[in-house]
C-alpha cells in the first residue's frame, strides 16, 4: 500500500477534493468503494459486501463505518480482551529532531492487535497504518488498513480519507488480494496492490537489523524521551514495540498462512475437498503460477550487516564516521541463504545446507575499507552524500517468495531435490536472475503430487524424480538446449540422483572462490574483489528502482536506497 502524505486533521481544517459522486448530508453513513486513487467513489455493491468477512469489516465497517476516530476504531476492534501494539518505521528513523524546518517531525506507525473479540481472532488479522508527529498521535486522520479473511483466504484493503466526501473522512473498500500476483504494473497503479505485490502484508526490512525500524538493533528512544508524543500518547509511552516482534509475531506468520491458502486454491477440488486419486495423489491445476516464486523475483526484502555507519548516514546526528567494527556481508547477498539453509525466525525450513551460511565469515570488510567503498561510490540519500543506517544495505530474496517455496516442499507439492536443482542455476544471483526466470516456461500447469502429512519430514521420503520433475525433464529434453545454457544445467541436475549434493558442492565452490579472492590472493586482489562486490550491491539497488513493479517499494522517492547520481559527489567522510 503506497505511502500517504502525512496529514494532521483538525475540526478547523477543510479539504476540497474533486469527485463525481455527491453525498447528501443527511444520508446514512456506510462503507464506500474506490478502486484506485482519484477514481470515482461509489456506494459499495451488495456483491462486494457479501464477499467481505475479515475482522475489521465485521467489528467496525459493516455497521459502524461512520466511526473515523482512531481511538474509537481501536476500541471496536479489540473489545474488552484484545490488545494493540504500535511499531514505528521511517527512512529517517535515526533523526532525533522534533522539528524539521518549522514543522513537527513525522513518523509512520503500524498498529497491530492480539486476542479475540466477538469470536474474531485478532492476531495478525487486522493492521492499521497511520502517521503521527513529534507533538501528538492524532485520533482524527487518514488510515490505511488491511484485514485477513481466513475463511476465504484473502486480505481486504481499506482506506479512510476524504476522497469523494469533501470535508469529512469516509471509509472505502479499496481492493482484495484475490489474483493480486497476476496484475500488470498499469493495473496496480494507484491501488493498494502497487506495493502489496502478491496481496500479502509488506515489511520491507523484515529481518535483523531492520534498517529503518525502531528495534533492538536501533532503539529510537527519543520517541519517548525527547518528543512530546512520548508523554502525550499511550501508544508510544506504553505500547511501543520493536520490529523484531512485528517480524516474528505478525508479518512472517501472516505471510506463511497466506501462502498456505494460495496453495489450497491451486489443488483440484470437488465440492470444496481436494480430489484424491486411488494412489493417494492430488492434482495441481495452476502449476506455472504456483511455482513462479521459485523462478521469478516477485518481491524483495532488504537486508544489511548489523553495523551502523555513524556519520556516513546523512540523517543521523553522529559526528564520527562508521562503521565502528568489521562489516560482515550478509549471506543472502551472495545466494538465497534463507532458503538454501533455512531461516528459523521466519519458520522457513529450507534445504538445510549449512554451507550457505559461510559467506558472512569469509566476506568481512574492515571499517576503513568500507568507508572507502562508500566514499568512492558516490552514493546518496535524499540528495545528501551517504549510506544507509546499517552497512551493506541490499535487496535479498523476499520472505513471501521463500515462504511459498517452503510451504510447497513441506506439503509435498515439490521435492527438495527439485528446488535444489533450480537454485543451483545462476546460484550467485539470488535476485533478478534472468537465467532462472526463463526456465519457468518448462513448468506444466497440471501435475500430480503425493501430499505429505504435517509431521512428515520432506527429506525422509524418497520421491525424486516425481511427476513434476519427470514432466519438466521431458519438456527440457524436447527443447534440446545448447550446452552450458541454463536449460541444459537445469536438465542435467534434475537427471542427477542427488540434486541436493550438487547444490551443496556448488555452494562450497562458490564460498571457496570468494575466500580465495578476499583472503588468500593478496591485497590487490582483495581490493578488486571488494569493489566488485560493492558495485554489485549498488547495481542491485538500481534493479529494484528500475523494476516496473518493485520500484513502488521505494515509497519516499530517494531516502531508501543509497545510489550515486550522475553529477558526482564529494567524499562523505575522511577515511580514518
């Protein structure tokens, strides 16, 4: 959901918006509908109403769409037993100033809920996105919201603003996650699905150190101590949570549940139940769409080392250029380590190949080396020379993609061997791999699989080559790929009795190569390799910005990703 312009609304302010729908002052207040920003606002259709079943709709918008006060909305959601928690994010999170120019500084908050109310489970199922200032947390303001309908397996997106109702706030249903992954860039423009590419919640900096979030890695203590909002609002004073809690308690499990529902929808059914053949197998009906995250970067998350860069970051108040210790380049910069090994914080079992975790111990950049890399690159944020808050900030394979692959393996839809075969192709490019992407064409829409019970270890059951693998082998062989092409590599690994061993060996060879260049070939070779790796980091940031879909994740325009511009740049710090 794209970022709102911060607006503090008081009873004395009046905003005029163009609209094609007139609303009589005495008309009853009800939920409205608006497909995209600037589109005509309409009364919600009966068909849409009957399709809504998330807790936000049931507890608030179904009968109380006239409620536009944040505190009242929260009370309706949580009832007597529920609780809310507030999480804070901003690309300038390190900036402690309470005013910017002559205006109060602002931050964005994500409000989540736990517990139950009127039979509705709140945990992960309702989230609000709002803004606040250094002065207060306004109860009357614009709100972006989502609600999870577990029965229908969909997220519903809503917005509270004045579009279509000049002079007063009104709730609009904006869209759902149904078939969100199929939309083209033009269809996403101005909609919530511009950022929620697959339809699931988005937390760009999902994992430690959560570059732009208040967290255990960077405690934005000024929110409570220096800003008046810390004493004026219990949401900050009492309910402020760290990004680590948002990751593991809300976003990651919400995405996992969402992906499980997507898999359910891809299995052939009869009267709502999966069709099971006499041999116990079931049938996938949308294979190419379902397996797309294995081949295509549909979303990205951003990861970094856990070292802050001090005054190299242009939004902070530090007088000393960092980093203040060695920088370990994240494993997921080199390869999809979060899946090749697994990621316990996000409940991704992965392939259990621990060799994928070796890179951060090999690729260790000394502090003065890192400062030189940043200085020479000419990277900027918001037109100012400098780096991200934490060193080596780079896109990595998204949790929404890795989670989907992991759920497919756990449920037996695909084998670990099949995943290993595709990940071994273009191994050194974990995101935006054109080589893997072109292999998607060989995936059939229909194939059978033997479902695994929830307690069954996918590695304990020998199924390679399964029906999917045999069909892909046949399609690749028919294409007669040229030697050393991605197609030929994929075919050879699929035909191997142990693709997991192939992936393990390639991972070992890759890490040995990095180790050789950085640590065993002399100072000149080391500096050349460091420059190559850092240039690759900048190139991947640019790939996000140039991608017609993922560029929307850069919500602030130029405060997220440090990249050079074409005008050149002075050194951001003197290397010590």
